C-alpha cells in the first residue's frame, strides 16, 4: 500500500442548496470502496461533487497528505488528482473505445502514470471492443470503457456517482464482475454513490449511510449493517455481508466451506477454486438461536455466539439481536416471545443456527 493510501481521507464540509443543507465530517480509509448509501435526496451526489470541487462548499478536504481545500485556499477541480465516473458514460462519440481510453492517458506525464493501458483493458475486459465507436457498444460496455478512461488518468482517488443506475438488469450483471475485479486490484480509494443494497453488498468495504444531508453512520460494512440504532436494521432483507475464503470443497454434496473471521459456514459450490475470496450474505431472518447445540436438524451451520445487544424491530411482535461469532457480527430477527423464553441478554452465550447462506455473485 502506498503512503497516500495509508494516510486516508478527511472531509469536513458544509453547504446549502436552497432549503437543502449538507453537513459532512468524515474520516475515510485510503484504500478500498467506500459506499455512500441512502435514499434519493439524502445528499450522496452533493457530497461527491463537493469532494471533487464541482460544488464549492465551506470546509476542509484532505486526500492523503494533499489539502484540496481549507480556509486559505481551494484547489480547482481540474487540478485535483481525481477521476469522476458519472451515471452516463459520456464517451467521445467520434472516437473509438481505444481513442477514448487513450485521451486522458496521453495527458499524464509518463513518470506519473500509475496504471497502464494494458492493465485497464484487462481489468475491465474491453480488449475485444477497442476498435468500436460508442454507438456500437452496449450500455454496460460503454460504462466499462468510461471507467477505463477514468483510471488511465492515474488518479489519487476515483469517484463513482451511481455508475450502474442508467443500465438495465442484464447490463448491471455484466459489469459487476469487472467492478469486483477493480475492488481487488486498485491501490487507491474509491468513493461510490449508490441507492442499491445489492451494489453495496458486492463492492463496499466501508459504508457511509446518509439521510437529509447528514451522516447517520460511517464504518466498516459488517459493523455498520448490524447496528441496531440505524433504520436499515428494519428492512426485510436486513443482515450482514461477510468476507470469507473458500477452504474446502465437499464434492459429494456440491458444497464448499467458507471461513470468515471467527468461524466458517457451508454454502453451495460456486465452482471457484480453494483459496478464492468471496462474500457471504447472511440475512437476519435466516438465523435462529438456541441455548444448547442442536442435533437431529437439517441446519448444518451451527456455531457458538455471544449476545451483544437487543433492539426494536418494525413490528412489536419482533425484535432484533446483534450477536458476534468470533469477531464477526451478525444480525438475528426473532419474536419477542422467543427472546423472552431464551432469556436473552447481552453477554449470554448461545448457539446460532444459520439456515441459509448466499454467496454474492
């Protein structure tokens, strides 16, 4: 990891747009994908535009050791070492894909180039389309070319404003593996605006939850998704995403064992090699709790856990319980009657029975 990445990002800005007010104070990691998540109008795009310098806000912005804005000076957008990917690809229509991606690359001095054309082409799988013009590309292909063009400016930071929102379902499925490849390959921070829980689950390492121009939460994905003081806890698909590694293949039953920090679970075999990193989605509704390890059950994923916190759910008959298996947090949805019968309380040891585990693909 380079020194710039290790230094991280600090954003503290305030601005008003009519009656809308944005107030941010964020410390973000210098590597990986930080997702700005929230409903339409929550301020996600405004936050990104302020960081880019497209909207002039009051405050302080520092990327690594470089100060882009403070009380004394403001670095204009064209002097900030950033790349911005918008909802629409906005490629140059008269240029081929090859000419589009070379456009920014050739304007960067050779000594300052951190990403080469072959790397970007390989990461985004666009080698077969370089001779085509944008009108001969699908929506997903155009966006992949746009991302390659952005990366080839060798930015200090990559900003992505709902890059999949203009694509149809098939195009989104087509482009997602390439975004996951970038997630693992890039040594720069990516700030990714989205209102899609699925995109968060696939890509995010850090989650910034926004509402009405302010930050409700900012932290590692799994920890933030299991907080009981946030509105996302009451969603029907509330749960957690765990980073894991495939450690064993059980060919007879077409299953794999996936190890995460603190434990392991069985999941259906996705056909990936041993040692491959994957993400597991575990929903709160798919976990039950017991006071003793249960035998004679169809559930295969049974692990000891510790109760950390109990909280309210949307319906008074239900409640949410945050548990921890090793160092990994999970969220459990169960009835108040069950919680009372088990006499659940923080610190109590229980057995978590995970009915279903989905590999995010």
